[in-house]
C-alpha cells in the first residue's frame, strides 16, 4: 500500500511573511503523516524559516539544486546546504527548469544521485508537450526521460524516489489530463520501472500527477489505481486549498 504524497510547488511566489503565515495556518490542521505525506517546496530564501516552523506532519522541499557540492555557480543552491538546514525533499527536472534553464536528462540524473548523497528525497519530474501528446508519442517520450533520470540508481534507493508525471500542456493552463489519461501514462511509467528493476520496486515507487490539480479534481485523480498523489502549483498557494488537497490524500 503506497502512502499518498501531496507536494505543493510554490514556484517564485510568497515572501517570508506570506510563507510563515501559510505555515501557521496549516500546522494545526494538516492530517497526520501516518496517512498522507505533505510537502511544501518553496523558494530557497525562505526554506530555513519554514523548516524551523514545520509541524510534525509537514516537510519542506527545495525546488531545485545543483549536482555538485560547491563551486563557482552563482545563483545556485547545493545539496549539502539544503541538508544542513533540514530540507527533506527536492524537485528535480521540472519542465520549467528544462525549458527555461536548459536542464537535460543527464542533469536530472546527476541531481538524483546528488540528492541521495545528502539524504534528500528527489521528486523527479517527467512529462510531454502537447505536440508530443497529439503525435501519439507520449509513452516513448516519457520512457526516455525516466530511463535517463534513473540511470545508476539502485533498487534500494529507487523505492524512495517520487516521480511526478506532469504533462507540460496541463501546467498552469487550466487544462488537465483526464484522470484516465493520467493514470494510463502513470501505469506506463510504472511498467518502465518494472522493466528496469522488478515488480517489488515498481509497486513501491510513488508516482504523482501534476498539471492544474485543484480541490475540485483531486478526488477523481486520486481514485485512480496508480496515481499516488499530486505535485501542485497554484492550488498550493492558499492554505485552505492545500489542506483540502492533503485531506483528499487521506481518503485515497
């Protein structure tokens, strides 16, 4: 039985005051991590403040990190620095990072290995464009991303990986893949993992859906056989909306 995981990706939103108010609003009301894992991935500048104030059932994640320990990489954040302040998760390979900052599949793989070196759980993103979807190449495209991202990751570590399937055409557009479409692609991702590892690993890995997820569609998405949670953008910015998403995870 895979425990659902709801992760909010705030992207470049919320200053320190706004972030802290959010944490204060959710801490006393968030469901127990015994039933559903809750994660907020925020801008680096507020991560330490959030970690210091997270409740027992909420964990804090970063939205990106470099694949090296240190160096002359202006504007980047390192995995050891994230570990040092108590961050537990890191999003890797988000489509916006791939599109705007030219991150490659090879970069995603190096970051996945780096995350595990510093006790960070990677949320590895994959997903296709509308052009790829309409050409019928979704499964092949996503398989290529997943295989490249997981190169060299052991079966033991693979069980800890979280994968987020985010069709690019559904991110921030208000368009959402139908629950059946999302589940079918996630099943294919699970089959890719089964081929790379074995049944035990494939059934252990949690695969989220992301792409215009909100309190109105979360129940239907989570009712699907292979969708284990959600990576949520805009709907995670409001504390009541985020709580509604997490509560839906309890019912999964």
